C-alpha cells in the first residue's frame, strides 16, 4: 500500500464521478444533499462531484500508512472560462487552479474538504495536478492563503466597494480596461500607520506582469486615475494613493506589509 502512494503529490487528482461526504444537522439542513439526508433520518450527507484533488502535503502522502493513515481531498468543480482565469490569477481564494485539469475547466473547491484513508487514494487512477515546481509552489501558496486571509475592517469593505464592483464588472470585458485587468497578477493594499489608526493613508498597488508595460489605447496612468476616482478619501481614510508596477518594483517590506484584495470576497471582522 505504501508503494502505491509513492508517486502521489499534493495537487494530484482523480477524475470521474466521486462522492463528497459531510456531516449535517437533520433538524436544520442547509443544502439539497442535506435535505435528502434529513428525510432519510441520517446525519451524514453526500453529493456527486466530478473528481477530487489531493490537498495533503506530499511529505504526508508518502509517509507510512501506519503513521499517517489519512489524506485530505476536496472536490473538483467545473467553472466557465472567465472564472477560470480569475482563479488562475489568485483572485478567488475559495478555489485553487490546478493545471493538470484546467483544460477541462475543473478547479479545486477549497470550501469543501474531506478526509479519506490512504487505501482509498491508492485505488484511484492518478492524474498529475502540478506539472513543475512553479505549479507546486503556486498551489501551496493558494492553500496557505485560504487559511490566512486578512480580515479587513468593516468600514474599509464599504469604502472600497465601488472600486471592487468596477473591477469585477470589467474584468471579463473585451475592451482596454478588461484586458488591462486581466494583465494584473494581483492587487495589494497597505494601510499606514495601521488598520486600527484613526487616520489612515491607503496605498493600492496594481501589480502587473512584467510583459505588460503598456496597454491598448489607454495608458496605465489613465486607467489608474479612473480606478482611484472610485475610492476618494473619506472618514478614516484620509489619503488614497495608487501605483501600477511589477513585482520587481515592489520592495519585500512593502509586499509583506500589504494585503491582497480578492475580487470575490473582502473578509470583514464580523465574518
């Protein structure tokens, strides 16, 4: 059994109909699967999925089954091309892009995690998820980010709403702004002196890929001006600045002292 798992790695997948199992409260079911389970008088529900991705670290997968008998997996779900692109760029932290199944428009649903014994995985037909070290590193960072996402203050969530809505609406468009947004690798925000301060200076860093120095009929400066116009200084946010740049232009300190802005969810303190 241990030998059968030696080639499995974090991010590897199994394709085809599988069943995701989870506990639920029979007196308060939330999902369609849970309603069915409650009607049958059981406390565990299950739903069909298109496959599973392995989330456990590679070192734990290949450990002796007697020492580490379990493996964490999550369902694979199908998404459309525009959502797949956002997930690949790290803008939807509830999902993970896995290159080995991306041609099928399948992604890992990180909101649902299930534990299986290693003997189950050993019987699956392995589909390599990560093609190289770069893929493996990106997946590892995605999984870490899912658990370590920063909780923005409630007033900032409201403050940045118009900008977030603009970026979400225009991201999939075929115009210059849409193509420019797809050319960004991430958006980061730094609050000075801190998010708890009564008066805050905000810096928005729109980090582009190195190959995208200019774009279409509109320059980055024009796009930046329009984006910042949607977050005028108000309340605690006394000053708002922004810059379009590459990772090489950002210092290590600036990167670690800033937080990523996700298009699908800005986590507030109450959530």
